[in-house]
C-alpha cells in the first residue's frame, strides 16, 4: 500500500492520463457509434475503387452527388480495422482523445481535467469528430509556442484536417480570432495558405458547399439528437455550471472579457450539442486561469484556508461529475449504447429480402456494414440530403407516419421487408396490416410483406 502511495505521489500526472486513456478505450470499445458501419464500408470502397461520384449505399439516393468530407478518416478506419479489427480502432481513438486532453490540460488542476473528461465522454469513441478534437488541440499548441517557427506547421495541419472532418472551419475561425488579437502579418500569411490548402481534397470547393448545407439546415437541429438545441447531456452539467458560474463571477464587472473564443463555442454547443467537446477542451485553460485569478483576489484572512477549500471543492466537483452519468443512465433506464438488430441481420444473410428493405434511420450504418448486399433506404449521412422537389429525411418521416405515402413509396421502390424499432409507428401499423414478423427481439422487428 505504501509503495502504491509513493508511486501515485511520484507520478500523479502520468497515472492520471493512463487512467483517462483506459476510460476512453473502454468507452470506445463498448459503445458502437450508429454511423460506424457506413464509415467503415466507405473507407473499404475508397481503398478498392477510389472516390465515388454518387451515393453507393442506398437505393433511394443513387443519383445524389455524395461529398464525403470525412473520406480520409474513413480510409484510416478501414485500414486500421483490417489490421486489428475494432479493438485496435478503440485503442487508436482513445489515444487521440487522451492526447487532446493532455495538450489542452497542461497546467490544469486534476479535478477540472476529470470533470472535463466526464463531460466529453458521451461524445467520445470511434467517431470522425475525434479528428477535429485532436486537430483543434494541436492548433492551440502550435499557436501558443514561444518559438513562432512552430506555426509553419499550421498549413500542414489544415491540409490533413480538411480531409478528415468538416469541423476544420472551427480551426479557421480560431485562427482568425488569434489574428485579430495579434495583428500579425506572418500569422495572416499562414492563415491564407492554410485556408487555400483546405481546397486540396477530392471535392475542391464543393466540400464547403456540403458543410454549409449541413450547418444551415434548420430541420437538422430538430430531427437529429446530436445536432439538437438545448439538449446537453446531464454529464456535462457539473463542468459547464462550474465554468459558467466562475466566469460570470470573475468577469461580472469586465464585460469585454466575455468576448472570448470559448464563449463563442459555448453558445455553439447550446445550439448544437455536438460542439460540446470542442467547447469543453477549449475552455479548460481559461477556467484554470479564472480560478487562479479568483484565488489571488481573495481577502488575506481567507488565503490561509484556500488550499483546504480548493481540495474540498475539487473532490466535490469530481464526485458530482462521476455521479451524473449514473443518474443519467438510471433516468433513461436504457444505458448509453444503442441496441442493434443482430438477429434480423443473421436472418437476412440466410434469407435475403425478395425486394428492397426499408430500415430505421438508426440502423442504416449498421446494415451497410453487416449486410453489404442489401442497399438501405436511409442512413446517418442523409439528414440534409435533398433532391429536386424534396428531402430524403422528410420522405423517411412520412413513411413512418403517413399510410398513403408509405404505400406509394413501398410500391415505387418494391419494398418487401421492414426493419424498425418495436415502438416505431411504422412497425405497429404494418403488424396491424398483416405484415409477418419473422424476427422480433427486445428492441426491433423484421417484417415481411404478407403473401397475396
């Protein structure tokens, strides 16, 4: 026991980040992102056939010009998966998340780091967003170096970033923010070169068209959970409330200090939940500085007690942060992972659908992965996809709720099989119409069209 204490006291920081890495790895390994399947298949297709011009996974959008701004991320996923399957991917992405936290957590108190990790954990895993989290942390690191020659690496960072994830626009915004603060012509030149290099991708300027289409799609925020407004996970609240309370308290008489980049990211995370990890990581160093400033401003009579108060506050923050995911899971009663229709997939492998398969939006990516011979009706790429006269996501929702439209759509695409959640209105409606449930597990049902 004494040896363990000596080890902890001697190497507290390395042990902290070893623990954080273990948490990210376990989370990544047991929580499969709904979009993982199509990312994997995309990467495999790109490696074998090159970049496709049109959609290759659906029978509804086969003429849609598909701009995949995560194409390089998908290639990396497919390459790593071919070497070590999903466990190696989990190790890689856990290392990326841990590295990002370590970079922005330099000089930050351990309690704040743990609270931040709990806050971003719901967004972690084998996800393309990870690349933007790491790239933004690296951008901060390069801009903070005293030796300005490190900044020459920024254009290379943006060249890679623009090909792995569309959130490179956040990096451009942060670079612009720094430029306004420094008014440096050298940084301006680096920024121009970096912005130009974002066009070095398989799609050229079209990558911006795709990103802006997603950003300004109002329906996306109402329909897709990770884009939802005012829907922050409970596990983020201890960190966010700590940051918000201390920031408002310290800068209450210095309103100009509210004009900070992390404050902009906070607003963005409130209006789009998926921005939360970027806000949390970008605000860590600022929160540490705020706490230090408050500490130095304390009256002398409190300064002798400040260490004890700080320790108690740190322990309370960590305990509350660790308890919130437990409470959140208990409230939802469903855990944090999505149950996938494995039994239905097994059935369809042995008994292919005699026609097309209509699927739940949540299952699209999984089916693309597990049933490559079955094209899907919809998947996670398509919330903002449209065609002349309509939107694919709107059609999907109409199939769920409107019988007349559903009948027309099923006839149009020769849909003879349906895979959806048990509680979905379409499942209940089709069962009432006599569709045959050949697979029915705890969460989903596979229905076949009744024989005439």
